[in-house]
C-alpha cells in the first residue's frame, strides 16, 4: 500500500500534516486508512424542527439561515444565527473560527444541518453544526456516515470529522482499488473474510449495515491474528533455542513433604496444576507458566511443591516477591511448611545485613542453599547460583519485563519460570497480554474457607456499622479500614486518612489502632505492619499498601472508605485480605449517596459474587483493557485499532487457533505460502504500536 506522506494530499499541506502527526500519530496514507471511525450515524432521516427536543443524540434538518449576529467581546465573543425550516426556528452558535463563519455560510441558501441539540432557556440550539448545501446532499451522503475522534487542536486547524473523511476519500481515489492483501486466500476462506480493499472502503464509507459488520469482522480478525501469530512464533523460537532443564523424577523431598507436612488435602484444582507443571518440566523446553488463583486458593503451596520437584532433580529454586513484607511472609510460611525436612531455605532482601550476605551468597553459589526467597535483591549481579532450575515470581505484574528477564540469565540454560498472580485475568486478556505463557487456574478454595460477606452501605450511616465492628473486636478479631490515596487529590486524601485514624481512635479507645501508608519510611511501615500481624494493634487504618499479599488470618472485617473511587479488581484484592481464617468475614463498601450508573454496577457486582474471574470479566467490560490493574506495569500498551478484547473473545480464540495450526505445520514460516505472514510480521514489528513479548 502507498505509504507516502499525507502532506501532499488535497486539503492537507505541511501545517495540517504536522497537526495530524502530533495529535493522532498519523503520517502516511496507510496510517489514515487505519484510523477507524468511533461511531456511525444514520444520515438518511431528516427531521422537522417541530419534531425535535433537547434530549436527542443528534438531529438532521433541512432549512435556511435567516441571519447572523455577533454577541459579546473578547473571550466571550460568539456568533449566533437563526435557522428555520418552516415548522419552527432553532439557534446556531459558534465559539471558534468566528471570522470564517459568515464567509462559509450564506443566508437564504438551503442547507442540510447536522448536530447535537441542546435546550437552552425555552429554545433549542446547536453548537458548531455541520452544514452542507442541500443541492449537493444526495444518496452519497445518506445512510451510515462515519464519525472520527478529533482533538481541539485538530478542530482549530479545520480537521474535524468531516474533513478527515474527505482526506480519506482522496486516498481511495488515488489508490483506485490497488490496496494489497495482507492475508492469504487460504486464511480468508477458512475465516470467511471479505478482501481488504472492500473492508477498508466499507469501514469508512459503509454501503450497508451488513457490509459494515463484515468489514469490522475482517479487520478485527486480522489485527488479532497477527498479534497471536507473533506471540506464538516468538515463544516457539525461544523455547527451542534455549531448551530447558528436564526434571526426570519426583523424589524424596516431594514425597516426604506430601506424606508428612502437607497441611491439608490438595484440592482437585491444585492437583491438576501440579500435573501441568510436572508435564512442562519433563519436556526439555523452558517452562513459562502463569498460575492464576484467587486470594487464598493455595497458589503458594503449589509453588512450594513445584520447587521440591526441582530439588528432587538436583536443582535450586528461587521465589521472588515484590515487597519485603511479602518476601518475609513467604519465608515464614515456607519455613513452617518445610519444618523437619532438612532443606536449606534462606531470605535475601534489600535489608539483609552485609555480614549475612557475605555468608549467604557463597553458599548459594556453591549449591548448598536449595531455596532462596527474596525481593528485587535476587536480581543483583553478585547473586549467583550453582544450578538454578526453577524461579517462582509472585504478583508478577509488579515486576518489569527487563527485571524478569534478568532471572533467565542466572544460568546458561534459562530456569523454568512459574509466575503467579492473585489478580484473576479474563481469558481473552490472558491470551493477549500473557499469550506466550501457558495458563493454569486454581478455581477452588481449600475446604473450610467461608466466602466473605460483602455489604454496601452509605457513609452517612455509621452507628450500626461501628456496633457490628465492636462485636467482632470483642470476639478477638482484627479490622482493616482502607482509605483511597490518589496522586491527583493526595493532600485531601491524606487528610481524610489521618482524620479517619483519629476518629477511629476516638470510637474505639479501648483498642490499639495502627496506621500505614506509602509515604512512610519502609522501616516504619514494616514495623507498623508487623504490629498488626502479631495482633498488637487490633485495627489498621491504611491505604492500598495492604492490597497484595499480607496474610492476617485473624482479620475478619475490611471497611473500604469511599469505595466508589476504587476499581473492581482493586476492591476484590482488598477484600482478599480478610476471609483467610476459618471465621466468617465481612467486607463493608462505604460510598456516598450520589453514584454513577457504572459505580452502582461495581458495588452490585462486589456484593453478588466472590468469584475473582467473574469480577475480572466484568471489570474488563466496564473499564476496558487499558485500565485493568497490572497491564501498564507489564510493558504492554493497548493500542488495538479496532478489536476490543472485552467483546471480541470469540474472534481472538479463532485467530489464535488458526495461528497455532500454521505454526504446527511450519514453525519458522519458511514455506512459500507463508511468506505473506513474514512480510506482515516484519512490517508490524516496525510499527510504533507493535506487540512484544512480556514474560
């Protein structure tokens, strides 16, 4: 396809070309053809003025301008005109490009007007309407018309939606049906896709609703297909190039733990995941597996048993956690689980004393230390292993791509990788964001766990709430009270947090109240957290620093202040801090009375289900993939141009299936019929929105 600069197209020029480049990253003809409309409006209906009201999303009228009037001065200056069609009059208003308006439009000429009506006082007005001479408005203009997202700067340069459409029309005129195909006929026939030229024409100028649907399907499939083909191709190449350690056996370490120390019977879901890991590590290829499981589902136990398989085969294992608190917690948990099994287990964090490091690091390098638990400190160059066989990365979205890759380089042969997350990820998102990882899911809770009861309350009614909390405290339980602390409103939020801390101390004077937030020094924060973990403080007032990993089985109440300001995934993570013991636990969502429809729906979802995967799917629908917790940290920008991960799961699954089949037949894409794929992958790799490996 012609990639020449849009500057030379009619109606563009250097200034407009620069605006398009900086505002919407469009420089070439191809960029603009792939700048898709965000909506379509049916222009076949013309209303009369007496039919319309201020609540309609848009109107189309046929009539004449009766006269112009300039009102105000300076910043408040605007142009007003009356528009009539014989059945009534409405007001037209312009606030920008005022000099041009009287020259663009004339009184007494019949126009087709299109715009959004608004009720002002007792009459309807339309701000910045689209006006076309009625004599040139024919069947070409009728039917579905595309609308494009534009910025204020674009509008000020006369690059409004209609101008974009006209430039695209010029491109089609120049190309004259010579848009090269990007998918071979074999794939188009399998997926029942129309050709690219027809699809691009109809995405911008739909000839019918049916052709528009077919065009959208074709372009969504193509976008998702090449993402999946790239992910699967690079994964296969990396696996075969690197190879992987073979864990031949399950031996004494695993069996002794299973027979003597296992704290409770494994759930069927845990057994299934251990089988999957066992199969992966026996293949001679590097394992890259994502382990998803809701809070409290027993992921850590699965991780430990996987590490014991590594030990049984003569290899070392490492567990990397994102915070010192979580690393300490894992160390305490694993030390307890491995008691009496004669396994050398150590902890390494940024706080480890120099003297202790000097003892610890040589033992690790010589292979005398079998399991190490740590934070980012494990990535430091002086941390060397004799034969690191398995790395477990907990809450993996907290680690950057480069950091995770550094763990691979601890051996000539990369260790097997098991990444764990307690943030359930919808299947469609996992296939894209973590498409190079095999996915395991623990979807059962261990026996004896009671689901947390979630209740939505309005913050104005606290008396009954405090009585219920006091009963829990009298029974020996502990309580979290979480406040939002968001950068944009940090000062006000911090005041709310400290005021809330003082208020809590006044309400519950007989109990010790602690407070933690991200602005505290790490040592202070750790000390305050330890006091709560040890039961010295009974109530903890906190920000979301307690969102991930802190395990206090005695805590049975989670109160979330201003819950309307949290996303679903974050609310679910916070709720996961309670319900970790055998007692009934409660999560109280406190909100203001005035809630948007979206927020009210979030509260309903939280009270209806404890299933993290259901919540993740709903979160994806409500917020879109770019906002889902963890995706930004993972190093992936969601720049899909037409596909929607929340809605196009079936297309994604089908595209991945076809990509998988192609690579099964031709792993390196060497066959002549697959050279079009190679060309497209190369082109897309150079694109600024290219997808890349993240694990």
